[in-house]
């Protein structure tokens, strides 16, 4: 039933690939792709593992002040403690990605305006425990609404 609902609501779009050298279409350059229509409701789950439990190159994963990305205006500030210090720090790093989804998008064909998502509401409940933490987000990509759940804790 789910597959039928998804497949019957996808938009099939046809496009032509342009050769940048000639500025014209070549033989066989016609292609089709499927896209979600505007206003589609998306639901996903984010499972975040505690970075304190992992090493890269034998070194623990940290996100110190020198490495912290600059958040856009109005976004949460980057944690200065190690990324795995507590589930709230992992949650903060994940939350900082929300403003970037509007400009960078998710998935492919970003240069054609595809995949852009804007978080318009986030009901966040981070905790300092190693149990699961839930983040409810409503996102809009040209009117899309999204919910997400983030689970932290031990791997």
C-alpha cells in the first residue's frame, strides 16, 4: 500500500542534457526523473551515535571552538565541548544543520532547486542522559512539512 501511494504521487519530469561545449542537445540527451511534488509531507528519523564511542585515526572525535562551523544568523551556537561530551552536544550539532537545508538541500539536482527544506518549527528536548532523545521538526520545502526523531546514546 505504501509503495503504491508513493509511486502514484511522484511527478515524472523530462529534461534534455545540454552539452556545455556546443550549447546544444546531443542525440540521446533526453532523460526523465521522478520528483516529489511541492507540499509533500516527509517524515524521517535521525539516529545519532555518541561520537565519544568512536575514533578516527586513533584519535577521539571532538568539535572544539577552533573546529566549530560558523552557524547562520539565528541558529544555535556550536558547542565548545567535545562533540561526544553529552547527548545535548550531539543534538546541537545536528540542529545546526537545519538552516543549511534551505540553501544546500538534500538529495541530488540541487542546481535545479530540488531538495530544499526549511525547518519552520523544532520541538527539541535534549537531555544529558545516554538514552534516546527525540527532536520533532516541522520543515517546509516549498510548503513541505517534515518531522524527525533523533536518537542518541550508546551504539
